[in-house]
C-alpha cells in the first residue's frame, strides 16, 4: 500500500508509506504515517489487510475521518477495495494498493476470453459478421440461435463453463447482475415488459428459484423487498456482496446453479447481438453517472465521483462499432470513416459521444453521460450538499421574477442537472421552448416545445444548428427560451432573445468561474457577429441578470460554488462587472455556500412581488 499525503494548509506533499503491510496513522512518532497536528490523535486510525482489500478502523476518541466523501466516526470500520482518498482534518491521504489481486484479474481475463470465443463461434456457425443488425433476425431464427448457444454451452464449452475454476466467478457475476437489475427496477419503478431477446431461453421455474436466491442475498445485505431502498443501496451491495452471496450459492440446487451460469453467458452474448453489449448492465446501474469506453477491451465508469475500471469488455472493435450504429441510426445520424465522430442520445435521454478510426487511434471510443433514473429534485440537491436552503430560496425567487440566468461550470459539474431543477420552478402556465444539441432536459411542465439540432445528411445539406433553432424559436411565441448549452455563435441570438422581451430565459456554458463565463460569452458573440466589443459588453450587461457557477470539488461531489449578479459595466474599463451574492467558504464541516453580504439590485422587486420572504430568508442564512 502506497500512501501519499498532502497538507492542504501548506500544500506540502510526500509519500508517507510504501510497503506491503498494514500501518497506523496518527500524531505519535511511532505511527508509520505521521500527521503532525493537534487535531490528530496520537494513534488516529489503523489500516490492515483484509480478505477483499484493506480495512480501516478509526480508533475510539479520534476525530471523524472522511473516506471518498463519506464520514467514518470513531470506533467505526470500513473496507477499502481500491484506490481511496481519505481526509483527516487538514491532511488528504491518497491510498493506492499496488498489489493487485493477480489471480482474480487472471480469472476475469479468462472469462472475457471465454465470452469472446463463444461470440465468435456463434457468428461463425450462423455465418454472420460482427456488426450485423439485430433486425435481420426473425423470431424463428432467434429460437434457432438459442438452441445453437445451448448446444455450445452443453457441448464444446461445457467443461470451461460448468466444471472449471471459472464457474464460481461466472455464478458470482450472474448473481451480481441479477441483484443490480432488481435494484434498478425497484428504484426506477420500471414495469415495461422486457424485449423478446431478453427472455430467450428462460425457464419460468428456474427464474423463480433464481429470484428467490436474489432476494435472500438482498435480505442478508439489509435490503428488503417490502421496504424502500436507501439511496446508497449499490454501495451497500458493493461492500457486502461477496460475504452475502457465498452461503446463498452454496444452498442452491445444482440444476439452479447450472441454469444461472448458462443464463448469464447467454445474457452477455444476446446483449452484444441484440442490445448494447457490455453497456446494458452499466446503463441499468442507478449509481453510475458516466460510462467511458476507452478501447473495446477497456471500460471505465464514474461512481460517487470516482473513476474505476470495470470487468466488462467488448469482444471486438467491430461489435463496439455495431453498438454505436444501433445508438445513432434511430436518430437519423451516422458514423463511418468519412464521418468518424457523432453526438447522440439514448432513449432515456443519456448523452452519447462516439469517435472511431481514423480519429480514435486505439479503436472505437464511447462516452455516455447517464441520465439519472429518477428526476433530480431540489430536495435531492440539498441532501447531497450541492446547494443550501438560502440559495434555493434565492434562485427560486429569481426564476419566478424572470431573471435571465447563465449557469457555468466545468465538464461534469452538474450544469444540466441544475438547469433541470431550476426549470421545474417555472410556473406551468408559461410556454417554454428548449433547444439542445442532444435532448437532455426533462421539464415537468405540460406546455413545452423541445427542439434538437440536426447534422447534415450524406450530401452535406439539411443541417440545423442551435443558432437556426434560436432564431426560429423567436417566431414561436415563447415565454421563455432555454438553451441546453451555448458554445458558439448562437450566443448572439440568445442575447437578442433575452433583450427583446423573453425574460426568464436560461442557458449553460463551460467556464472556470462566473467571471470566466462572461468572458467566454463575449468571445462567443464575437465569433458570430461583427460587433464592437463595447457593444457586446453592453448587450451582456443588459441581458444577463445572474450567473450561477458550479464546481466539482476534490471528493468528486458537485456543488453550487458561486451566485453572482451582473451589475453593469465598469465606468473606466468598460468590462462587465459582477458582484457575488453567495460564495462557497470553507467551514469546519467542509465547503458551504454562504452569503457575502451583498444584496442584489433586483431584491426589492422580488420581495415586493412576494417571491422572497426576507425575514425567513435571513433566518435560513443564520441557521
């Protein structure tokens, strides 16, 4: 275990420990990882090797420790199964386990090879290419496929699947997949019938036995069928799955274990042939926010702000390209060597970017920004610590007062999520028009017109950009226009809309701060129109009322970091001026949005119209 320490007060960094052994953390000189601070106990915590990783224990009487954004109080223990980030007062410790469990890795690679070999055998015997379309199969041919796969599993592949050291891994993966599917259905409330290919070869009695086993595992993890699932259900499963599944599998009848192993390999195969391949299970995981296919054999996910590699892989580059084609074809888009990159969306609204050769040197690359399975609400943001109640009250008043709002932040900072939440505050009586490259916004109101850009066709014609749609939206009698993201010359028309009676409009922009967002907006306007800079700045100062900036902090959490009013132009330099209304400050319990003391110029108007009750707002601030 290698331990890197950073003192956030002095910014000093050093390697404190680098040995294949347990260690103690504390102020005492006898501790292997010594942290010189009066807030750190003599022996604050111990880290020891465990069966499935490393176990950390915070000793009684010690101050709490934060591990990957989760607090661990004195006397508590936690299991670390991969790289971890730990905060003890002013110290941030990065724990890296460089001793990979090689045997488990070898088995995972062997299982991937087995699945790839099964896929290749099926394609060869049916005389199909890797990137064929599932629409080419009739129900009769699908049944023929299922019989062929049964013959392969019970014949050529029997010993590898049912009688080798891979068998326990296959059964564990099968149970984890089934448990993940159970969690998804519980959280999403999905009731639609599965596609025909998803039930190929299923046996009702065996499925009932497997479902009973899944519920037993869930029960051992404290997750009950008749009680609501906690928000961190998948974290609970990850932490305790291995210990909970082993006794349940041992109790299974042999024929149920055989069916479970076979059904898992069938599912993996049919996902590739008919669905989105290894992405299917990842897309159904509620806690995964991003899926990144670096190469067909390397897939990473983001969960709880951390990026980790997963065991899933595509069998070939051709199958990965086939999946990309299945995603973009229903949207009228295409991808090939002459047009090797594409933006698209999945049916649930998740945003997809794909790039292939010759631009992607190592093979097809896919990035999916997942939509949450549930609508994120203000209460969710409050529970996650992404925003404070005073900030919510202020932003709600600004939305009702029809302030024009620019939301800024870096990639993955939560701009679209906040835009969705703010849009939900708009009265249902207003006519809204949303404009996006790939439709991601999910507005709750009834009177909504959603517009989406269109790329050029094969002849290079028929393209409609955001700028074209903004211009057209002005003729559609909107009360408000919401642009998913301003990234180019459409900023000209967006400002024109805000300045010509369409108050209350909103958009987002990539930027490192609220001030940077204004600078970027200036640049984007200059890209689209031959206008003097002074005139551009006047337009911005008149059009934008509020800039809300989001940050993704070191723990991976996203938060509203800055709320600023555009107050006008500087009398000497002519630059657009901002005044911070609320700004993130560090307190003992971490970063928190806090009022600066400045009151926005439109505050009296919001109070007079009853959108903000000043006394209760001050009480919330003081609390």
